[in-house]
C-alpha cells in the first residue's frame, strides 16, 4: 500500500511539474510541440533537483495527443555532434512495452554533462529541449 501511494504521489507530482513545465516559455527549454498529427508535451517523472526542467539523470515522459491510433515518440539527444541518447516508444493503449514511455536522461554513451534533445511525434519534428548537466 505504501508503495502504491508513493507511486501515485510521484505520478501526480510529475504531472503537475510537467504541466507547469509545458506552460513555460523561453529559457532554452520548450515544453510542448505541435505537428499536423498531434501535440507533445514534456512531463518530468523524476526531477532530482526540483527545478522543473530536465537535467542529466532525471526521468521524463510525454503527454501525447494525436490523430493517429498508434502515436509514436522518438527522442534523440546530442552533445555537440555526438548522439548520446536515443529512445523510442508508442504512446497508445496496448503498446507492448509501456515502460519505454518513461525515459531516463542518461545512457552508456552519455555519462554526464548537458545535451540538446529533439523529439518527433509520428515522424514529424515536434519538440526540442535542453538537458542541463
């Protein structure tokens, strides 16, 4: 029961932080994007320093609204010209790997530092955001 309560609290905090983040403009961070097939908004799942913006080792997901019956989000993060992170996930009921919708901002190639990330929704550029160190 305590674990369920903690998970629910984390999700609620993540959604509230994500909503606040999506509403922010400027500062090099972009909280939401629109394509001809839908909208995409970044949601913080874990925010270690509680600043409301993505940092290395935080965890994110997305609120997705799409005209597609099987919307698909791709994230690519680079440090300079070097790809350090790539993640892809379907954001629809029945997607067989729902855990892939929660994306940790690190990888074996990304061992620290800031990065610039871009996302696509159903193959269309949707959202760019900066991840601080």
